[in-house]
C-alpha cells in the first residue's frame, strides 16, 4: 500500500474503463473501498493529472498516448503512496508532452511529499525531475550525486552517457 508505480508502457487494462484502471487497487485487496468511493477518488486523481471527469468512462484505446500516461500517473497516486516508482515515464511521448508529464511528476511528488525513484535514459527528464542521480552501468552504481553535479563530474561514464558519445568507456554494440 505504500508504493505506487507508473509503468513504461502504461500497463492499463484494455477491458476496464479509465476510472477502474485508476481505482484498481482501491477495488481489491487490503485497500478495498466501496465502488462509489473508489470512483470518486479516481475522478479526483484524474482531475489532479489534468483530465476531465468525462474521461473516466472511456477505455484506454480511446485515449492518446499522453492521456494514457496521465491515467497511469493517476493510478500511481490513487492510494496516496509514500513511494512512487517511475519506469521510463516519458517513453513514446513527443518532447512537448514529455515536458508536460515531467512537470506533472515534479508537482505531484512535491505536493504529496513522496519519495520518487525514476528509471530513465531521457536526460531531459532527469534534469526536470531529479534531485539526486545514480548512474548504473553493468549492474553497478557508477556514479551518484546531486543533479547539480551531474554535468561537471569528471566521471567518463557519466560524461559519455549524458552527451550521447559513441566513444568512451561504455562499449557500444556494433
């Protein structure tokens, strides 16, 4: 109950309307709430991520990619978690919508006072939402530090990665 998750591909259930996707955990298990209450919470969370109440009765296939990400974010915060995991939150979005989602993530994390952990290779997202950064390479933490030090670290792995250089200590598969 303490964790929320925004999956890379959204992981929305095609056969459920949006509100049931958002309220999924509230309709089952230890967090179970009455259906009307779960729906009301879902609509409020949808509103919080910038979606109108009318979206609640649509199905995921009827939504744009950006709207699906917002629904996934609403689901991640529906149970008011203490920790939220974001797996490549901007994958598949155009740069403008990615910026919108990054701003939303930052706002919600700050507003809720939660801990957020994001896995991403999108450096724009890193710069927009991170306070601290850890770079993993071959399963090992290569570097960690505040976002303010990421660009100036002399670590060659970090420098190669953030600048997208083909040459460096990270071997590119050819």
